C-alpha cells in the first residue's frame, strides 16, 4: 500500500438504451395540448459564441452509482450485513448535522482516510472529507435531439370487453364511478386552465373589480374540486409523458483519481466492474430497459506529486492502454498494472488493513 498514484480515465460513454435522469427541481414543460413533462439533466456549452444546451449523464449520477458499488464490493468481501448507520456513512457520506466542521479531529480524519478506502475515494459530509475521485459529466460530442415518449396507463375496462365477466358483481358499477370521476377531472382541469388564462389577462389590462371577480370564481372552483375529492384521486387512464436521450449518443467523459494508493485504485476499478456487471442501468425507467451505457477509456498513470513542471504533453504520464466497460460483461482490457491494483485491494482487505466502522467507533 506504499506509494500514491494519479490515474486518469479519459474516453467516452455511449447510450445503449434510452437514457433519462431528472434532477430534483427540474424544469417542467407544458405542451400546447396541456401535457406536461420534466426536462432531463442538461448542461450549457458555448460553440462559436452560441449557447447550446445538451442532455448529459450527470457526474453526480455516475458518482453515486460507483460509490454504492464500492460499498457492495466491501459487503461482498466481508460476507456480512452492514448496520444502517455504517451504510449511511459509506454509501452517502454520513448524515450531516449542525456540528462545526472545524471541531473535527484532524488526526481522526487522516486515520479514516487510511482505514476506509470508500471515504478516501468519495469523501464524506459527516465527518467532512474531500474525496480523491473526480467524476465529471458525460457530455454529447454534438447536438442531441431528445425523444418525447408519451402514452397512458391502460384502462382494461375500455379495452377488454370480457373483463367484467372475470370480476365480481360490483366491478362494473365501481368502474363506471371511476370513469365518471375521470371525466369530471378532465372538465375541471380545462375550466381551471381557461379561468387562469382569463385571470392573467385581466391582471395585465383589466380593472380591479374584474380581477377580484375572477379570483373569487377561481377559489370557488378549487373548493368544489376539493369537495368532490377529485384532487386526491388517481385516474386509471392517466396520461404519461417523459423526455429521454436516444440510443447511440456518444459522450466525452473523464474521471480522475488523485493521490490514491494502489488499494484505493483497485477498489475504484472493482466498483466500476460491479456497476457494469451487477447493476448497469442508471436513471429513471429502468423497468423499460433504460439507462444502459457502454464505456471506453484511455488510461494514464503517474506517481502522485512527481510531475516535472518543465515537462509538457503526456511525457510525465505512462499510457496504459484502453479499457472498455460493458453492461453484464463488466470491464475488459484492464491493464496488468491496474489488475495488480485490484489484487492489492483484495489482499489488503483480507489482511484486515481496513476499518469501515463509524468515525465515532474508530475514534
């Protein structure tokens, strides 16, 4: 475990299936027909002085999956179940409270880095630690036109003429009540849209009496809706709409490990392999086959902190070749040097060199 290394993985990710990651607080788009969907994660690029918004695979999404895969590698090697608090510390970096970061024992932080390669790679929020793995966004090489996929939750009462012959005697009456509620909800939503549009126009150019009348009418409509219970019901035939990045999008991607031990680098590669082999799908709609990626990376290795400030280009970094990552198949073409790092992690783990307990337990 002696010696520290810088490792750069630079290459591409390609979508093998539609890809959809919707970040919290994502922009909601309303179409002309009233349909709504939330935008998938995007980044803005500048090309020839023009802004270009492109869908991306967020670095945070990749980092989260790699981190959890690293924890799974640890769990598999240990053969034991992990306590919840310990899982929180390793998988999400702990649950940060209001304690002062400055008050944390510096020596204990150093000990945690030495004893816990998960925290060394990915950092923690409690106790606060920066990670040694930098994982960027995967950004398309060119402009991308996303797909807008629509549909509706199926209503078998309308599609299957034999449905009620297979259900009990009350089913038909219950279905009609649901259908009536759906129709009432549709009428309500249209009335709300029309009234809101009229109210917006009145606020711009109408008199205060007209605005007050429309606001009162809108409040009455909301009260009627609540009284009818339509706001809390869920229609069987609810429209479904989502945005997705299409298949075949090639994206530039880079990951960097800075000042890592051989064992830490080995755990990172084992986590990549576990991600691709055991849980390759990322993002939303995994049940539809979404979220599969193929990776191809050129690898560079150099001793940490040993760079010659007068050297240019790649002269101070050793090229190791190209490695691929495929769903189910996992990693292939792993350079012998890095395969040795993976073996170093497993050997160190089996020798008891690591401690994945809580900081309070180690301290």
